[in-house]
C-alpha cells in the first residue's frame, strides 16, 4: 500500500468534517436566533413552521456526515436542501454577493453528491457496519 493510499481515510474524514461544520454551526445558530430566522424565512415566502425541520436536518445531518452514518442518504438529503436554499434565498443574480452565495451552495451540493456517490470511506460508522 502506498503512502498516498494510506492517507485517504484521514483525507476523507477531514473532508467530511469540513463539509459538515458549516451545517452544524448554522443549525445551532438557528436555535439561538430562532425568532430572527423565522422572520427571515417568512420574508422570502418560506413558512417559519419549517424551521424545526431545517434545524434537525442541519444538526443531525451534519453529525451523521461527521461520523459517517447513513452517509449516502444523508448526503443526498443535504444536497437537495442546499440546492433548495440556493434557489429560495440566493437567486438574486443582480446582487453579486447573492450570486456568490448561490454558487457556494451549488458547489457544496456538488460535494455532497460526490459523498453520496463514493460513501464516507473507511473511517466511518458505515464502513464499520459493513465489516
């Protein structure tokens, strides 16, 4: 086994941590800023009643990605969520900042699709469950 091959598990884990960190922090911040988040969601036509589901997806989904549990399924869910957020909250292409945020979300969704296609790697609960 080459040195490069030996580093893949650590790189996969680092990638999962980096990808999930934003969602974990965003979900936790939505709890502490609940009323403000509801107001923001409703200002763009998204029902504030969806916020508990959003928080659950971000926090539980991020933790699942970090530990590599049901990674392919969770990655697909987070890819869809991230694309929906891009369309709902960042589709004002006349504003360069919103365009960058839209493209950031699209890029993150792409990373989740790669994770869904390739799985979590050997340092994960998924790999441990498979034996």
